[in-house]
C-alpha cells in the first residue's frame, strides 16, 4: 500500500513519491478500501501487508488508527500473515512502536538515504547521521527487524561518502537493505538545481559499478539487498530528467557483483584455463549480464559457455577442467540466492 506524502513533515528536494510509486495522492481511508477489495479476492498463501510512501509513524492519529485497525482485522481473518512499513529515523516514539507491535508489525524500514551530515542537510532531511544511527538501535531494541534504505548519488554525497554509508549500514546488521540511486524528477527542487548546473548525478556505468560493490559488501555481511533502483516503466522515463535510470539496473548490478566474486575466486584458484563452474539455476538470468554483456569478461578469466553448469541452490563450484577434485567457491554463502528485485 502506497501513501504518497502522507505524514511527511517536509518535502525533500529529490522527492516525487507520486511519480515514483505510480500511486495518486488520496485519503488513507480510500486506499484501505482498495486494499480490502484486493485482499478479499486474493487466493493462496497470505501475504505481508506493507505500508510504503509518506512517513507511516507520523501519520495523523486518526489515519494511523485506521491502518492499525485494518491490519489487526486482516490478521484475524488470516488474509495477511504480518505487516511491515517504512518511515523516517526521526519519527519513532515508544508509544507508536508499541502500537505497531500490538498490530502485527515485524519489520520497520528506515528511509535513511545517507548517514552523512552534509548530504542530509543539503537534501533537507531534517535529521543528522547520529539520529539515523540511533534510530537503527531503537528499532532493534523495540524487537523489530530493521530495514535500511540508502540513496547513493544524492546531493552532497560523493562516492567515498556513499561507500561509508554502505559500511555503516552493514555494521547496523539490518535484516534487509534497499539501494535507490538518486534520480532527478520533473517538478522537484532537485530538478531546478540540475537545470542550473548545481547538481550532476553519477553516470550509469559508475552507478552500476558502485551498486555491484555495495551489493557484494552487504551480502557478504549476510544482508540481502531486496531492491536496487525504483521499478522502471516507460511512463516513468518521461518524468526523469537525469540520473542512472535503466530498466535492467538491478540485474546489471547483481550480475557484475556476481562476476567480481567469481573473478576473485578464480584468481585465488590460480588454475590454468579453461575453467569449469557450477552455479545455481536461480542465477541463470544474471550470470552472463544484461544482454550477455559480461561474456567477454568471463572469457578473460577462462570461463566460456561450455564450462558453465547449472546446479542446485547454494551450489557454487569452480575448478580447472582437467582437475578431478573441484574447489568449492562458496556454499550457502550469506546472501546467496537473495537477489530479489
């Protein structure tokens, strides 16, 4: 359920939630009515109920009460299995957190965007890095699973700062992370800064390289990255003036992250090519990269299409073709298979 701008105390310079989510700005009551109709028609396993957009824990009291009552009722009917929401780091009072727990919420995602004071100030987020870090602790101490959302490329955030954000996020040990590279949407204050030459977003290639590193860094720490970039539509492209928007951004970043891990292990193996590799079937759509763009890179490390085998989940094996004793790359590694767009 998307509640664009609902409960927001201020509008950040990059924010265009109604465009990003494709959801119209409307009353919470009407949004709940739509959700009720969808749940009544749903068959099969009960899903999570997720509240995104706006600032959920800062909704007007009457709107928050409607959402919590709705959640409890649908839990009681068995139409949902649990609930989650996203909110700001500076909107976490103890009373609201208790109400969320009592209503079946288990995961709180914090739209932190950055832990760097300079970037937060330029975007007018209204809090600093210390507040963001304390909020992570508050969520965990209240018994919720923690989600962290970051925005590499936002104003005031260079590559080094974005890398620090990923390291800080990994140290907070969240249950999941989302990476949303900054885009320039029409109608935002950031669009005006871009037109005046006061902001320039990172290029697509640089963004893919950074995201690949970030995904690998987080997954190595056991943290699945459950979203990389916003959901692409042709209509969305018409409203993005600048920035690394691409329909296959997540796939490109995950594919490159996977290649870099395999290249690192191939160098450690120090075997002469050709090499043979066994990869889980679940990664078949990512292994070669978007439109096969990584095929030449794999050839450079001695892996061609004849040497690739598709195995079971968690099965990563690399060996020289003449070697009868395979060298395991990594098995059931943290994050293995957690490539959820």
